[in-house]
C-alpha cells in the first residue's frame, strides 16, 4: 500500500521532465529527452519530436489545448479495434491532428483462452513471458514500424505521438527502436522504459477496474499484476535478446520493412540535433 510520502514522490516525478503534463493523458513523455552522447560526432537525440504515452480516452478540453501546444501533428495508435471497443477507450480527436491506427497485436490475443494462458505465464515466469510478448511485437510489427519511420523520414518538422493502452509494452518496444537509431545509450533506454512505473500510476485505478470486471483477469490476479510492471531488468533482458536475434535496430528495420540504408540515414539525421543547440 502506498504511503502519503510515496504518493507525493510519484506526483513530483510525473510533473517533471521527461514527463509532460496534458490533462487526461497518462504516461506522456518526451521519448528522446536524453542528453547523453548519441555516439555521433557533436550530436544528441532530438528532444520534442517523438512522444510516447498511454491511451488518450480521457483527455480533457484543457488537455487538448496543452496537446496542441506541443505541435504534434500525427498520432500512431498501436491498439487493435477490438481492444479499443472492449475498453471503451476511443482514439484521440483534435482538429489538425491525424490519428493513424496501426495495430500490432492480433484480435485473437484478447480471447479468454489466449489471455488466460498469457496471464498464467506472467505468474510463473515474468521476464520470459515479457520477452516472448515483445518478440511477437517485433515479428508482426514491421508494417507499423515502417509507417512510423516513414513519417520521421518525410516529416522532419511534424512531431508525433506513439501510444498503446498503457504506453509500456508495444510503445516501449517501438520507441526503443527509434531510441537505438538515435544512438541513445542502453541504460537511458532502460531507464525510460522503467519510468512507466510512475507514469502509469494515474491509470492504475482504471486498469484495476478493467481487470476486476473480467473473470479471466480475476482468476489470474498475480499474473495480471505482473503484466502491469515495467522493471528495468525486464527491458535489459529484452535489449540483450534483441541484439542476439537481430543485431542492430538498422538490421531489424531492413529485415522487417522495405526501408533501405539511405532511408535509415535520413531517419537518423531527423532524430538528431547538434549538442550545442
């Protein structure tokens, strides 16, 4: 149970960079806010260009104004239509902002049998189950990855948001590919993933209500709670396994999309800025 001190600490964290306040939008932060060397001479990852978050269903009028002030022109929604309808969490609607639905998780993943099996796995071997889940995203996610990367290639001046439901798993994997391209250090990428532990706190009551309303979740409560975690060791294991299977982000992109080396160089250039800026 959280103490008043714990709650105050979380509140202080989620109103501080890289978190960004948009009323009603949880777990929103600048995905390229790292100031560490990107490994490219005199350049670092470009801030205020790639954003990540959880679902936007509860964005208020004040939040819409705050969102527009960020200059975001396109939103990539990684959720399936079944998920959106099941959770009654509609896409973001803001004038001048294009929302692209590019799901990477098959609808069958939400049927009771599949869900129960996954939750049971989260209960018995959390890290192994996360790795299997994340690699399933990578296996099926080429078309969605390509949509996002083509936007970065072609729309240098149009910031974008990438989100799923919690902004943790699907978003975390896809954003990590972008962070790797931008040369962010592995520990920075891991720490960014783990920030979701704090960023999800405002959404937890909603998530718990969803779990409690579903018999499959209720019957696999320990697995459901493990599934909601965002531990540094989980993503450290994922990045190690990713290197072993795919090598680099560039190699993954060339294997799973139609983008080539020239495309990747343009994308990387658009993800970097001078360290002196």
